[in-house]
């Protein structure tokens, strides 16, 4: 089971850190992705991290502002979001993909690459 939390209301230019915590699984065997869905829009890829933390993937819209990281000892993946913009407002979801045997693989950037999804956390950026 995945649980995303850490969302909230922040002014433009501010920061938030989202967390994705896993229970009932060994998180170190999984690639983890963050996605977001704004009202009336499709769910879109934000960032992902492979089993090896050097393998990361970012959407162009968040490159240089968001950083994904993982702490396998805590079974948690983080999304540090800086320089937030009103267009970052969305419900943010984390998802996991079993990457057993694929330690150095680049994590997927598409929804279909992930089998397990957590509930979302709302991020609202005011202008």
C-alpha cells in the first residue's frame, strides 16, 4: 500500500515536500513515480526514481525546480518542490513499479509503467 502526503496551500515561489510511504513491501525493489492531475486535465508524469537513486526522470515542466529522492531505510520517496507556480496546482499521486532485477534501469515516465498507486495529496499554489 502506498500513501502520499505533504500537500497543502502555498504561495507562488514557495516550497513543499511530498512523501510517498510504502507498507507491506520492500520499497528498495521498486521504481517510484510521481504524477499529477489538475481539474479537467489528464493525469501527467512529474518525476520518477529508479531503484538506483542516480536514475531519475523529470518532466520538462518541473526540471530544475523539483527533486525526487528516496530513503529505502524508511520505505519513503520524496518530491521536493521549489519555486512553485500556480500551474503546479493539482492532486499529486505516487506510484510504484516492481523493478526486481533492474537496479540501474531508468524508471518509466508513463502511467502504464506503474501497477500500484496511492491516493493523492492536494497541492494548491496561489498567485
